[in-house]
C-alpha cells in the first residue's frame, strides 16, 4: 500500500507576495486554490507550516477532507502548523519537552493499513528573523535533538528547516540516522522557493530503515502554484515537497 506525504509552508494562506508581518485571517480564495492544487497528489499525510490559527486549520482540513491536529506557535503564535491524515492520532508536541520550540514541532502516529504505527513529525525551525543567525542555528540543533530524542522516535521528519543542505541541521539529521529524501532521488539541487531562487530549505527525512520504501520525490513546479485569481503571483512563497513510499515488508 503506497503512502504519499506532502510538506508545505502555507505562508499563512495569504498568497505571495504578502505585505506586512502579522497575518490576518486565511484568504478563502488562496485556501481553496491550494486545496485544488493538492487534490491530484492524493496525499495521505499533509504537514504544513505557517498556519496562523485553529480557525485557519479547521477551514484547511475541511477543504482537504482530512482529519488532523493543529499546533500553535510557541514564542510566536502565528507560526503554527498541523499534520493532516486519513487515519491517525496525536502523539506529541514540543511544549511537552524541556526545550520548547520557538515555533513548533509535533508528531502523529498513523493508525490504519500497512503504515499502522508509522510516526510522522512536522517542524518549523527558527530562521533568525526573531533572533540572531547564530542563535537561530543553535536553536535549530537543540529543537531537532529534542524532536528525535523525545519518544517515540519519528520514522519521518518533515518541515521548513530554514537552512540549506550542508548546514549543521542537515549534518545532525544525517548523524541521527535519517536520509534526506531528495538525495537518493537525485533532486538535491531543486529549490523550494516559489520565486525561483535555487534554495532548498523544506525537507522530508526518512529513517534509514525506510530507505528501501522511497518510491518517488518531487517538488511541485512554481507554475502549479500560480494564483488563478491573478491577485497574487503565487499561492505561497514556498513550493510543496512530496515523497511517495511503497510498502516494504517487514517495516520493523
């Protein structure tokens, strides 16, 4: 039974470019267009960042016709996120650890089918926007260490890492036994910025034991995120990242 995982920074469902720093309510036309963008992917798990409120989460979950859980940003509430799924349960979030994330991380467990018991994590790591670059780098490592070490250990880690490959976060994840899904797929040079900058900061990481299950990886083309209303250039400033897994027995 295949499994399709999508991770995407929603840019507060405002569309890009977005003027200002404090997002208001989700723009209904942007939300609806993004849901239509995801629909052909038939995702089983959708991990999103920059989801500003419980209300925006409820609207987004309804549009995708998925269940899920929302997690508000910790130090910066608008930097919340969610994991949506067909069948799953909430497992943990960063405020349950000694190191609360600046933004958030959370974990869920899938509860049906061949992927029953799979632990999926979603994270939005500090960018340095609210702190210095050095402090953000240190916090990224602390938050990732807390995410992985807090049981249960995630099988899949997704999210906006705010750091390109080759950085300390990438090195840490590799040392912790994870594989950057873009690399075996030959897509490591493909950026995740909608504006065309060749910079990759959005990831799907797989525990090494899942490496044989990786069946495909892609970054959705920027053209697919063009705003159909013409009011904004793109539906978000980030591009969705997709990984497809095939069931491999045994998983454990």
